[in-house]
């Protein structure tokens, strides 16, 4: 990926930037910028994408506890949301105090708070929905706090803006799986346990249709999905012909609800994936490639680890790119200036 392959993301005015000619992350200190918190436009595609994803996650959780057969206690998504909202607000208050700016959720009333918490809403529901921790909530709480807190720690200078590069929900779930070995991902039957057989096949198609529509019309992540799906099929074929893995076993998971959810709602996170079509396709293909490599080594929870590896590599790439650019600027600044020649006069 190159710098031209990703357009600057629409971060708020309080986001750290890389001024032209310096190559060093700084924070804006202009008083007008510190006071002003722009109102999110209701017609902004980014807002519409977050809103629709949040609505989809909410509806899916409601149906999960009333129709599908979710096994976690019904109070857990409410606890996860309350913890997520609190963590996001506290971190933003600390960051605003440290950088002497106004918190981004203030200045526009309830609308500002609502739009500020939309990503947190999605993250908290995803962590609770995709993890299974028996009757203990604190591993879910750990995943939610890690997912939200890492956004102010794991950042990189991407196209002139300091942005988080790790997929929040994916990293939170992965951290919980690593720290608590007895915690597992939600079992496949978790999504269709109480649904009659005649309707069971409709669930993946409904999720696939809704997710594909959102990604095609709002997030513009169809090239990423194509790269991910195409790469997944290729890695399955390679494992089949090289390592003698049963082809249906390698491809069968593509028919499950969990895979469809992962494809449409996890790997396509707009904030931590490239913008240009070519870079998106490369990102999705890399996730599939890393997945295939991890499967060869019998690594469990492969989908989540694959996304973490690729997101981490993307963050390292941008830090290396920034470091090289800064080194060149220093060399140019230290280079001796050639003496100016005075033209001879007659």
C-alpha cells in the first residue's frame, strides 16, 4: 500500500495531525479549534454506516435473545453497553484534559453524545455476542475495555492523521481469548438453536443481504469483501491439494452464520481498513492468506487472529513509512546549502 492508496479519514478537528513539512505528530492548539466541536451531518455516509450497523446489531441481539437462542444472560448486553459507554466517555474526558481541548461528545447536545457513542455501541454488542464465558461477565467486560481503550494507544500516522489501526471488536475478543483460556467463541448453534429447520437457512441469507447492502452503499467495502472471499477459496484449494485437507471441510464454514457475520460486520470495519479499492482488495486477500497459514499450523480462533495480524502489519507499515519520511527530511535539513554564485559584472 502507498500513501496515495488511502484517502484521509474523516476524523474530527481534535485529531492529531502531521503538519506539512515536519513529519512529526502534533496536536492542534488553536483556541478556536479547542472550542469548536463540529456537528456530525446526518447525511454523512460515515454516520449512516455507523447508524445502520448499530441498528442491525441491536436488532440481531434482540432477535437473538427472543428467537434465535442466545445463551448469555439477557442482562449482559445491557451491562456491556453501560460499561462501553462509560469507558469511552472517561477516556475521552482524560484525552480532552491532556490535550486541552473540548470533549468530542459535548457542544451538540444529545445528538453529539449519540453520534459519539455509535462505534462503542457496535463494539460492546459484538464482544458480548461473539464470546462465550459461561456464567462470568468479567471476561466480556475485559474485552469491551480493551477494545475501546486500545483506540487511544495503538495509533499510527495514516495519511497525515493519527488514527487507531487495530479493529476494536476483533482485538478485544482476541485479547479475551488469549488471557482467559477457558473462554470460547460463541458456538455455531448459538445463532440458530431455537429456529425451526425450515427457517434456519434463511438466517444467513438475511444477514448476508443486509450486510452486503450496507457495505455496498455506505462503507464502500465491496472490494475488501471480494478479496477476502476470493482469498479464502484460494487458501482452501491450496490446503486441499498441498496438505490433503478435505475441501468441503475447508470451505464449509463459509455457509455458517458466524462466517457471514464476520465477513459483513467485522473484517470490513471502515475505521481500520484501507479506502482505495486496490488497497481494500489487498487487505482482504492478506487476511485470507494469514488465515490459511495459521490453519496449516493448527492455530485456533483463526479468523480473529488473522485480522489482528494484518491490522498490526498495516499499523507497522505506516509507522515505518512515517519514520523513513522523517529521516529523509532530517537529512535534507542537515545537508549543506550550496553557496550562491554571484554573476560577474562587466
